[in-house]
C-alpha cells in the first residue's frame, strides 16, 4: 500500500502492479483507492464500466503535481486528462486535493 500525503490529509492506495490490476482498477469494488504508474507520459482513457459509484480521478505529473481532477460518473462514461500525465489515482474517497498541489507518496 502506498500512502498519499497531501496538504489536508492522507489516504492509503493499492499500487496497480499486475496487468490485471491495471485493467480492472476499481471495477466491481465499493471502497478503496488505486495508484497507477504509466510506462511513459500519456493521456490514458479511463472507462467507468462496472464501476458501481462515483470516483475521483487525480492526474499527476512525473513530480507528483496535480494536473487535473475529474469526478467520474459510473456507467458507459469515459474520461481522459487534458494533458499527458505520468501517474493517476482512482479513489472513492473524495479528497480535498487541489489542482497545482504537489503530493507526496510513500511506499511506492
């Protein structure tokens, strides 16, 4: 588990390591958070198929600066960041993380 530390708090997130974890994300889950590292900076397309409820997606640069935050709705919706990112966090915990903030990650 990775600890995501930001100015107003902290959450724990599972690190997506296997291809299955990366493909499934938080599908079929009701709680939790998952941190993804991309092989190279990219604009990943994230779909909400089989995600049962609203999700916060936080896109991060290579230095963990928050580039964009999306509040994703379940269903057949897809989401893509405006700019390339190196990491992203999916979480059911609606955090108070702000765009432009630099977060710290422990155990990642």
